[in-house]
C-alpha cells in the first residue's frame, strides 16, 4: 500500500513537472518567435492624409531596412472624426499585432465626448517626429512681423476644423496678441491658401511641407515658426518667442498599441522604431521630404508627452467653449 501511494506521488510529481516544463517552453517559444505574424497598422483616416503618409512611409522604411521578419499591413478605417479607427484599436486589448498612428483627433475627439476611449486606453510605444507650424501671409500683405498684428482691431484666418491644430494655435495667438481673431472653417488647406492669396483672410498656419513651394516661389511670406528654436530649413524665419510671444506648439507624431500588450512587445517595437527614426532612409523619405522635425521619444517619455498634450488640448478647448 505504501509503495502504491509512493508510486502515485512520484507519478503525479512527474506529470506536474512535465506540465510546468511544457508551459515554460511554450512561453519561451512564444517570446522567441515574436513577431510570428503580420502587423495591422490602423490609420483612422482615409488614404492620402498626414497619418496615412506617415504609416505607409514607416512600413516602407522598416521593410527596406529589414527591421521586421513580417509585414506591416496599413489599414485605413476612416469615420466619425477618427472614432471608428481608434475605437477598433482600443477594443483589441492585449493584441500585440495591432498598432495605430497618433493624430490631433486622438485627443480632441474623446475630449468632445461620445467615445468609449481616451488617450489612456492605449499603450504608448514611441514618438517619431514632430510637425511644426509656420505662420504665413500673402506676399502683398502689409504685415511683416507678428507684432504688426497688434495694431489690427480684428483678424481672420482659416482652419479645417474647430478642433484642428491650426484653429487651436490661432486661438493661442489670439490670447497672446490680445487681438480678436476669427477662425473660418474650410474643407482643406487648398481652400485656405486660395482665401489667403485672395486677401480674404489675413494669415494662415501650415505645416512646412504644405507651404514650402509657395514660400520658395515668393507667393507667401513666412513671419513666424511655432517651435522654440528656428527651423534649420527656414533659418531666416524667427520664432514666436523671438518676437516676444510665449508660444511653442508642435504636432506630435507617434505610434500606439492597445492596452494590455506585453512589455516585451513594447520594448521590441521601441527598438524597431528607434532604428527606423535614426536611419537615413527615414530622414530622406519622411523628415526631409515633408519638412518634419526628427524626434525619437521612447515609450516611457512618450506616455508623458501624450498626457501633457491631452492636458493642453483640454485647456484650450475649455477656453474656446468647445467642452465644459
């Protein structure tokens, strides 16, 4: 009887050991084979926009540098001011194979209500660039500096939405200048440029890549950049701060994943994006081409950037009466 009990005990111990060993091997194997399938990069907008261009350029550069053994499949999911796409990502908790780009509406759409997610519903991976803004006027404009606007009783500008970066930055300028600025909504940057050249709005705010050709042609005159320091490619254009206005405003471009992904996946992607962001391929195909500013921001620091950016949007939107 004693021998039988001892045999049963040994048998159970061996079985338990094999089960534990099998689990450890499975976990180890999974960790070693990640990634073992293609990634889905969700773009919450249609093809051709800033987020779409960034995602597709990322995919191309990463493939050229052989940084992944699998592919990145860019998937456009436009709708409901980005709520559809970001909602899909937020719903895929723990999915280590889903990524998404960060945009302005990543913050502003949840702040305006009606979504089941906010910026805390995602895992920050890394920031990979920043988009500054340039204030331009028509070459025929009487305004030469930002200070010249102080003498105006009222100004008009254009933006593609009430919660767009251009609209929010215009209202920051309004507060700093203590001058009335009316922001007129338009469907696209092309319309804004047409209105600017036609003299129907006094100034406009564009990303460098959107207005570089016009500046080089002498059609518009740049009078300020929104960064803390001058932009290398626009070294003759002073910052707002140089002109006495405490304005430092850029759009952060980065990558997120759903909540609940493994830390090993975060570290893996952090490494991939760092190599990509520091490569000549990325500089030539994205940074130089679209006149962005290089800025690799690791996951932990990027989390703080997302929080600070959300706070900034919330504060400005409250001041504008867009949210309570």
